């Protein structure tokens, strides 16, 4: 059983997609053993509690420096001993020490087709604003392993979503979540939990046999 810890900052709809996928059997061989938020008001914490998942707050506001916060975050994660860490809308820069310690064990969901509209400054609605400004006709989401860069790690899954006439950043954000993020994030966790994902030379291979 893959032990999964989910890191969140906000509404937690991606967390909910993971919880639901576990309940209905879309994800097998995995269990969410904890949810950590940097924001004590995140609704994601409620979702965890409603599903009897231990929820923790580790907020930079409670620590004197970024270094001490980073240590506290890493300590909490080490204590939980996860096999996989899922960043599901976690708006905190991941400490380098954590990336090294959990190499190819941290995944992130990003609301664009990487390498478009990603990197520093591309988060939340900004991603969708930029896509509409550029006039692209297809957007989407990406699940990738986390490395030292911003959105630069090995890509696991991507799903495309068409831009519709009249889309606003908000309508596009919603459709990308519904049609892409909530599907590929659980799917990636299921693939990892069932030993189907390997990384070699910075590229992901997915074993599609018997699935
Ligand atoms: C999602 O769009 C995700 O791709 C981005 O942050 C948002 C999180 O939403 N990184 P939620 O908290 O899962 O509802």
C-alpha cells in the first residue's frame, strides 16, 4: 500500500478528486495518510477531516524564518514517512533538501500543458489569463515529478482541453480542472501505486501492460 501525503493551500478540489478516486476504486493500492496545509483556513483541511484523514497545518507565519519553517515542514513529512508526496495546489516553494530526500517521490499538478505557461509566476488564474492572451486553442494540465526547477521535472501525464469562444480565465480554469486535473492526478497516483511509473534520464516511462 502506497502511503500518500497531500500538500495543499486552498480549496482542495484536487485532494477531493484523490479521495473520491480512492473510494470508487479508480486508485488502488494507495492510502492518503495525511494532509498538510501551509494555510490554516484552507478548505482542503475540512475535506481531510470529513474523510477522517489526519490534517496538519505548518504555516510560515508560525516560524521566525523560512529556514525554520522549511525544517518544520520536512520534519512533519519525515514523521509521516510517505512513499509519495502530492502537491495539490500547494503554493509554497519546496525546500531543496526535501526535493533531494524525496527524489521522484513528489508529484505536482500544473494547470497547463508544460512547457507552455509554466515556471515562475505562472500559478492560479495567471496561467489561464496568459493562455487566453496568447490566443491558444488548446490548453490542459500536467502531472510531473518535482525537481529543483519550477515545473521542470519529468512529465508523467498530460491532458488537453479545448478553449471555447467566450472563455474567461475563470471558465477556462474550471474546465481545465474538471476535464483534466481531476482526472490525471488520480490516474498518476494509481499508476505510481501500482508500480507502473519509472524515471530514466529525466524522462518518465509508463508500463501500460495489463491495464
Ligand atoms: C489547481 O488549479 C492546481 O492546478 C493549481 O492550484 C489549483 C488548486 O486547486 N496548482 P484546489 O485547491 O485543488 O482546488
